[in-house]
C-alpha cells in the first residue's frame, strides 16, 4: 500500500516539476491559470497577475518538487534502498505541513480561505490546487510514518 502511494506521490511531484520547467523555459500553456490575480480597480472587474514569475525561481521550484519526489523514493526504497532514518521522516513531515499550509493559504490570494475569488486561478485554486495540496500532504505524512 505504501509503495503504491509513494508511486502516485512521485509521479505527481515529478509531473508538477516538469510543468514548472516548461514554464521556466517560456512555455505559456496554462500559465494564466497558475498565478494568482489581483483586481486592478475597486470594482474588481479588471484583473492582473499578482507577480511575474522569473524563470530561474520557477526552476528552483521545479528542483524542489523533484527533490520531494526523490525523498519519497528514498523513504520507500524505490530506486534506492529504503531509508528509515528519523531525519528523513521529519523532513518529509515538514514538507507535508508546508503542503497543508499552502492549502489553508495566506488569507488573501491562495488557499481555501483566500479573499480574492473572482479569477480563473481562484476557482482552480479552490477546486484543484488546494485540495491537491491536502491530498499530497496527507500522502507525505503516510509515507513518512508508515
């Protein structure tokens, strides 16, 4: 069971990592739907991206996501001998807590409790990104402690 869960986690983290590499290299597919948007005027009818993601920071995110996949592989012994060291358990658990924090959000732009709700990103964040973070966090905790 843990091995199958680990395979799903590794696949999802690797796929998201590859998407970040694509965006870092200038890819535009789905780019408008993955960056929070903020209202330009008081009525909130016009939206603009909350930030411009630089290519190298996006690559750092891609590398971090790939590192998470590698940590899961190490924990369950997929491509490596299983690592049962307490430090790896705690690192994976800390990452799970970060995933839960991402799902809860910053109370403004991301997460279940965000204030800015009228954009395509906000809808996807509520129905896809934040639930995915909860699932990934729970999966990481399961891999860390089982």
